[in-house]
C-alpha cells in the first residue's frame, strides 16, 4: 500500500536591513529575496539568525492504486 504524508517544516530567519522606515526595510528584503541573487541579498541585508523548528506530520492518508487519496 502507498500513503501520502504531509509534513510542515518551519524555520524563522531574522534579517538586519538598513532603511528609513519599516515599510522600506520590508520592501528591500522582499526585493532581495525575489531577485534570486544571493549577492544582492547579502550586499545590504544581513541574515542574522535562523531558528529551525521540529517538523510536524500533518496527516497520513492511504492512496488508491491510481495514486488518489482515499478519504
């Protein structure tokens, strides 16, 4: 038998950003993260800390032979 298991994994990243306002700081972070350019992220933004949480198993459901969840 096959089963589908959904797991939620979570980590919290803490960044330090130089900006003139909270909105500007958030905009700069989003822009850097969306650019996929790691140099851009770390040029003006410092990843200060990352805290990982233990994964949580959300559910386990049996799959039909066709691969569909059996609810």
